[in-house]
């Protein structure tokens, strides 16, 4: 772990080390999308991770997919995020709010306006979603008009401005995990015949225009972008030209001088090396399924500048301290990952708290 504890510049931030907290949906927001009352404590507890990337946060009512996820488009939501940002900063950390528009990965029962989900094309994902009445099939979405597309880009821009107004240090655009930007990328979810469908340039266009709008509003050095090349979450298939599309997308995002690119890495190391060579700014690599002893491998090999962690951070608010001390980690309680109260959210003990309990 020779490089893990070195400082690193990400956009306009200088981080104390190469770890960060990955975005994790916790489904504990209030029904109106305001972050829950325990959210400031939850994030502040983990401030030693340096850069905290928030749970997915919808930029509009159309962007919501799951129950009790937060938004950043009303004054109440902005005030809720300000409380989070203030406590994170007081604890010495930085906060990026992840802007997540789910597109077709939604159900009318889960949104405040109960409308049909929006997507590049009227193609259902073929999976189910949890709702207040149990699991239900996700319905066929409504194909977005050109006006819908421009309105959605504008929603991202306005939400980014709201995040900065709330005190966040930047935003991460969620272009991964089967949500709206990746739906435009995937040929089995996007059958459009206009300028947003067909060729790799057209299928990448929406994500690039979202990034340009956000960077133009809050500054490229406060804008990150997440991708998950080749992953099939939400029933997506990017097709045989998927790698070429990402080559084009990454080049265009690099031209925008974004603060960072965040790769959810599924195991194609050759392509990761290609991304590293093509991306001139900070590269965050969240490698799925890596063992703890390999947490610094990508950083030490020069394949990543930052190694975000998910479940380890969820269960260990003092993960940095535990890793430095080679102390055992708390195990995450899977039954409390989504929804609920403080249990499995803000009650995981630190090493110091465990010592007091055991003494």
C-alpha cells in the first residue's frame, strides 16, 4: 500500500489519501425526498475517507426510481443536503452529490407524480422493482421526445447548481448501473433513429451533453462522471461496439476537463489499462469483488488515482483508521442496507467505541 496514503488532487480538491466512499443507495430519505434526519451523522461519521460520494440523488421527480431516495430539486431537499454538507465539512471531509436519473428503472408507485417512466425508447427492462406493495414488474417506459431530452439535461444542470448551493464540493453524474445515461448507450434499450440513437456518437451524445451542461454550470473541476462499461445491470446490452462507444465517450469527457472519471470495474483489466491511458485527469476505480489485501493494487500499479470503497465504508465509519492499524472490520448487516432506522446505518461502532464497550 505504498501509494494509498499519498495525497492526491481531484478537481479543485486535495485529498489526504487515495481512498474515497463510493455512492451507496440507503433508502432512508423522507417521503418528500429530503435526506433523513440521520443522514448528516451518517456521512460525517465517514469523513476520514476524504471524498464522500453520496447516494444516488434524483434531479427531478421523473428521475426517481426507488422508494425513499433523496432528491436535490426542492428547497426542502436542498436544506437537507446543506445539513449533510455542513457536518461533513466540520468533520474534515468533502462531499460530492451523485446525480442519478434512473430513466426506465422506475415504477409509477415509487414517484411523487405517479407518471410512466421516461427512457430513450419504449422498451421495458424485463425486471421487477420493489414498491410499497411488494415486487412489481417495471412497466414499459415512455419514449422521450427531443423536448424531454433537453428538459432532462436542464434538470441535471439545475440540480448541480442546487448541490453547490447546498454546500457540496461537487457532483458526480451517474452514467452507470443501468440508469438513463447507460440506457442511451445500450443498443437494446435505445432504438432511436434521430441524433440520440444508432451510431456510437449518437448513443453517447446524451451523456456528453449532460456533462457539458453540468460542467458549464458549476465548473468542470467540480464535476465527476461514473461509467460501468460492459455491465448489464437493468437488462442492458451495449452491443459489440460498446468498447468503441466508451472510447469516444471518454475522449469527449476528457476534452471537458472534468474533475474525475469513476469506473465501476467489472474485471476487463486490458480495457481498464486503455481507459487509464486515455484519461488525463483523476481516475477513480471501484473494482467489484476485490479482497481487502488488494485494495491498493490499482493505485500502486498506476491504474487508478483513487480507490473508492462501498460496503466496507458502510459498516466501518472509521475504515481508514482500521486499515492503517490492520484492525478487524465490522461485517455489514445486509438486512439493513436499504431502508430502516439507525440500525445498520449510524450505529456501527468505531474501534474506540468497541474498546469502551469491551473494557
